[in-house]
C-alpha cells in the first residue's frame, strides 16, 4: 500500500486495521443494513472498509475513489471499484441499501453536490453513514499551508480561528460544525436518524503508553453522547432517504 503524493489535498486513508477502525465498523453495522446489503463505499481509499464489509457482511460491495492508484489497490479485495468523483458517480438512481462516506466529504470540491449524488443512488429507506472532522476538535489533523509550503501534522486550535483565517491556513480541507453538516441535506428527501460526535481510536497513543493509554481513551469515550462530545474528533451522521 502506497502513500499518496496528493495527501495534502485528499488526506491519507487507513492503511492498517486497528481498534479504532473496528469500533467505527461496529457503529456502521449498528446504524445501517450490512447483512447481504448492496453497499457503496464513497471514497474508498485503499479499500480497508470495503474489504471488511465484503468479507464479514455482504458480497455486494461497490466502491469508488478519485485516485486510480487507490482504486487499483482496492480491487485486490473488491473487484467492483471504479475511478469517479464524488460529485458525479457512475451508478443508477436508487441502487444501494447503504452508503459509507468515511472522512471524505471534507476533501471533495463540492460537498453539496457529493451529498446530492449519494442521496440519488441510495434506495428509499436506505441509509448514508458519514464521518467527517469536527470543527471543535482541538487539533486540525490534516496539516496546514504556510508561505506556500505544506506542513503535515496535528495543529492545535487552528479550527477555532475565524473562517477567513482558518481557510487561508487549511484551504485543502473542511471541518464541520454540526449545523453546517446537517445543512448539506437541506432540500433533499432525507431525514436525520442519528447525529453525534465521537472520539478517535488513539491506537498510536496506546501503542506507546499501554494501559495508561487505554485509560485515557476510555475516559474520552465516556464523554460521547454528553455535552463534552463537542470536542470529539469526528461527526457521525446517519441519514435515511424518505422517498
């Protein structure tokens, strides 16, 4: 699996399957149909979630990504993977039971158009599962630009800046407030089923600190579904198509 030269614009996908990814998969299974379902991975990266869903839940998995190299890697596990932009996906309307968009919307050129396309290809009664960065997480995890040079890494408090400043430093990636994320579905034939903010897997911290790292992670997980989830790493949004 290769790192992308376009990481600044598109982020880096999951390259290994660890506890954090497993936890998110269980959330997906909780809120959407996976067993023998027609599933679309919208922005598949190197195919980690596509492979897990195909092996464990359903053979009917399709995927797309904008990078050919990513699609080729995904095809090692999921043969039905194509190159496409999120704003114009090559599928018929009302095709999928479940669509997963995992940390993708923040990178697309037009997130509203990408949402419209997901709704279009979803069956009535089907669900879209979306994970995107939370604007109020204390770190911007995608790096920033300074004087034309990209600096990768966690940057504290950047997302707390006013939009005009934040977007100059990080024009390559969005971070969403809850209201801003839900607003993407205004006018669409959908309803919000569930919306919360979740903390990360912190697998690297646990690898360094062991039991102490697990205690820290469990304490953060206890904040979920409380007012303190406002500081969570990502939004989890579950949307159902109504007609």
